[in-house]
């Protein structure tokens, strides 16, 4: 099985220095970045989401689905889509997801009901800069990340309402009276 930064993680059998890799890379003429068609995706069963077996639509959608790395959700188109961590949290983290990364876990239900479901709500308490470092680097299997979500505490609500505790993971004052520590 490949690592999260290995092509073989999703493209088994198209490894570097193989004829398949060469044939795929030279399948279209031109020099632009999108001339290469997507390589055939073949996921080990380790990456299957609880919602079903992982798959890739190699047609017009060019999207993965039922992959644990993406919370079992369909990905954006791999050639034309984008997934910006800072504002697209709910692409992978959806209510009721079968992959254990629902935004409705823990105290999130209270916050979602109060502020609404969306990335802006997530960013109130979760520091997306901290997420960018390790959020996708530990996806070698369906355990996702060994780090706890509290490691990302530090959004604007924390720095706005907590005097000097913006990076300590402490919420208090208006939102969490009693100096609650995460």
C-alpha cells in the first residue's frame, strides 16, 4: 500500500518507470498541465469508506467516491475542481457521514445549531492554518489523523474572547464561561 504522498496510494500499477506510466503520461498531445488523462485509480480495500467500496469515475466526473480519505464523500473533479481547506470543510465533513468525521460529533451539534453549518462556523474555533500542516498527511489508512481536533483550536473566537490564550486551546469569556480547556 502506498503512503499519502505516493502515487500508488490511489494509482496502483501505474508506478514510475513502468510502461503503463509512460503510456498514460503521453496519451494526449500538447504541453499544458491538463494534457495527461487521469491514471486509472485502484484503491486498496483499506481506503474503502464505510458507505461502500471506493471507486473512481474516469468519465466526465473525474471524481472519487466512497474513499475514507474524503469522509466517504465524492471529491471535486480532479482536473477542474478545487478543495480549499480554509473554506470547504463541509465537502468531507458532513452531518451523518458514515466515516466518523461528521461535524455533528462532540459539541459540534450545539455550535452548528447556533452558527449554522459551513466552513465559516468551523473556522470560528478551528485554526485552518494549523489544519493545513497535517490534515491530509496522515491518510495512509482509514484511521485518518492521529492528532485530536483540539490541536486545531485557535480560530478568531478564541483569540477575540480569550485574553492571551489564542494558541493555548483555552476558551472562556463570552462563549465558554469558566475557562474551559480543550
